[in-house]
C-alpha cells in the first residue's frame, strides 16, 4: 500500500492552495455578504485548470485522475465553499454527464468551452416536489416529429443562471412502464432556447457567492439530437452522475473542515485567557486533537473512494460513506471552531462563521445524509 501522492498531485495541491489564498481569500467575505457570483474568479479557476481535470485532452480536458480533481476541490473549499461549489458542480454535474454519456458531436460542441471555465453547465434534477424522491418529478418531454417538447420546472440548480451559463442537462419523464413507473430521459437544453427561463435564487444561508437557480420550461422545443445518451436511460445517468458528485461533496466537506480547523488552531494559539493561550487548556486542546484525528480518517476514506473509481472498481458504497462522513465532519469541526472563537466566532469578519453556514448544504446536496445511510445499508445487506 502506498499512501503518498505522486509529484503531479502534490503540485496541484500546492498551486491550487496558493491560488485560493491569494485570489479567493481576500474577496470571499465580500462576495458572500453581497451574494455576488464572480465570473472573474470562475474564469481564473478555469485558467489554472480546475475545470475538465478528468476529461480527455481530445475535448479540452487535462486527462488527470479523479484524486487530482478531488484535491483541487478540497483546496478551494479550504478557503471558500461558494467557489468550491462552482468548481464541483461545474465538473461533476455539468461536464460529467456530457463527457460520460454524450455523443461525439455533443462532446466536441460543449466540452472545450466548459473545460476552460469560459462557460458553465447545470444539471437539472431537483424539482419543487422531487428531492430525495425522484419519483415525484413532474417535468415531461414529449416527442413531436424531429423535436422534443419539454414542460415543467427545476429548483436549486447550480451554475444555471449566471452570465457564464451555457445550458443545462434536464431529466424529464418521457413515458411510463407497464407497472406505471416513470421512464426518465435526459436532454441538453441551451440557455436562450424559446420557452426556457432561468431565475437566480437569493437569500441563501450558505454558498451565497455561488449561482443557484430555478428553471422553467414552457413548451421548450429542442431537436431530437439533443437527447443525452439513449431514451429511457436518464435514471441510470442520474445515479452515475450523483455517485461521482458525492466524491466532490466529500471533498468540500474535507476541505471546509480543514479550513475551519486551521482557523481555530491559529486563533487558539494566539488568544490568551487567564494568562496563557487557550490552546493550552485541555477543553480546547481536545477539540483540536479530535479534529486532527477525524481529518486524517476522512482524507483516507475519501481518497480510497477516488482510488477505486480511478481503477474502474466499484466505489459507490465508499462514495456514499465519504460523502456522509466528510460532510458531517465539517459540521463538527466548524461548530467547535466557532466555540473556540467564542463571541468572535459569531462575527462575519471571522471565516469560521462562514464555514459554519456553508457546511449545512453538504448534509443535503447530492443526496441527503439520510439517503446516503439508506444506500450504505443496502450495500451491507440490511
């Protein structure tokens, strides 16, 4: 067993960390406060290669392994969850489905722009009545000659309503099985298509500088060639997309927990009470020691799941485990980081306040913690 990262992976960590600390950290609080999505930062993240890391060079990607991609997300999340969300969703949910299921023409048309950060692509799955229960979906697509006509709506879709948004992958019901269960198919819908409208959502507790949107489809006509993969394969595509996406959510939890831990450790070493740094008190020191232990466990679990995926071995159980553990770890670490900061931890000028808020979505996105435990329980034979 070899636990060492290779030279390229170490360099990616070093360069992305340097970028995050120099380019993102100085503006993260302001972007969060004003709920501003930064196209400039997104393009810069594209310039340093954070989009399309696992995509073949033939389509503008870097053809790296999945661990390299996860390290990139982790290092951005160590500084800011909003920018990490843009990268994670842009890759796992935007680029991934087109790369894995798209036709050659679709890949050549969309991937080059998406892999440079010049454009973003969303993944339209969640609906007002369909979150954990995909069977609650109401969006439909009906074949009409050489076109498909889509009607319905989606909600909480990342990267779908900003100036860089190029389009979305939409899952819709295209028929019914003999037992009445829906047949799902995915389609590629470009922004600007008649009848397709996007609305940016504001007033979020977390990821305030990422782009989140509602999508509306009113007799949206798209050519038949805009189908993603084959008709009726949408549910399988969704599951495979979410399996990979759970790794990036895990990376956000791991990176966020690392950032909160480092902030708490630094503060505890400087803050004095009763004549000595509070890090010297067991009540504080044990919180930090527990965080260090769990960070080590989380990193090994997440990287093992990526290692399995890179070797084309089953990784779904480990991905679910990593998603749950890393996301809930960030809650524990961020909560203790705020506690260590005391009253200052409640103030926006300290990053732990933002880490505390940003964590909550990780328990929900890409399948809730409850759904992950259901997935895991099935794998272990419950």
